[in-house]
C-alpha cells in the first residue's frame, strides 16, 4: 500500500482536490440557487433536484470544457511548435525522443501491443492522448450546451418567454460569452507557464528546468 501511494500520490492528491472542490461547488451552488429562487418567489430545490438542474450542470461543464480544450490544444501544438528555453517545450534545435517513429520498433517484443500490431490500431494509439482529450472536450461542450439551455430556459420561463431549442441556445451570445470567458483564461495560464518557465525555477518539479541550468538553455 505504501508503494502504491508513493507511486500514485500525485494522481490521488489532485483527484482528491477535484472531489473536494466539486463538493464545495455543489453545496455553495445549491444554497446560492435556492436563494435566487426564493428572491424570485420560486420554490427551493432539494439537493438531488439541484444536481440535475441547469444551474449546476452549466457551471460544471463550462469549466470542464475549457480545461479539456486547452489541454488537447496544448498537446497538439507542442508537437510542432516550440518555445526556446522553456521546460514546457521540446528543444527546437535537436531531435526529441518523442518524435521517433514507433514503426521502427514493431518487431521489438517489449513494445506495446498496438506498436507491434501496426496499421490503423497504431495510428489510433500514437494519437490516443489528443483523441481522448478532444473527446472529453466535446462531451463537456455538449454538457455545457444542455445545462446552459436548461438554466436559460428557466430564466425565460420566469419572464413568461418561450423556451429555446438546443440549436437556438447554441446561437445565443450568452452561450459563447460563457465559453470564451473560460477559454481565454485557460490559454493565458498556458502562456504563463510556457513563458515564465524560461527564467523562473521550482526545485524538484518536472515542470521546471534544473535550478542550476542557464536561463538561455533549452529543455533537457
């Protein structure tokens, strides 16, 4: 158990933080939504009902959407774009091991099964990270669209207005405002880590270059 915790400590702590913050968001969002309902003369929701409400689904998925978009985009962009001196980038002046063609190892018995199998399976395997991240982005985008529409239609009903379809809500400025306000902040954060890691250090972190390395040195 100690070895398992040591080997998986980063994933466990990060996922634990996610659960804690999600629970915190759920509880505070539940009370905030019910306060809004009472202010409008509406009926307070139970916690179970709140978990399927537009207020909750919209808030959760619009944030997940932006996170998976920036991660997927970053994985793809770092394949062919560089930032010299950043620990977040491959070195632009030399070949990186991650660029090696896995087909050269097709007959290596220690290679992963998809590498030895080759063909379409290998193509999927060698791009599986970006495929998974983009798929999670699309699912979150859909969740944001569905949850946002529910919440928007609840507000429209309070004003005696008719409900919008998914396509109609997709075309609203509100939906895209919510998306863009999250997307821009995610890419600003990526820019910050890429750019600041050129000069700044954090001893012991793989996201930083070694403290003793020159400021102008590329990764590695």
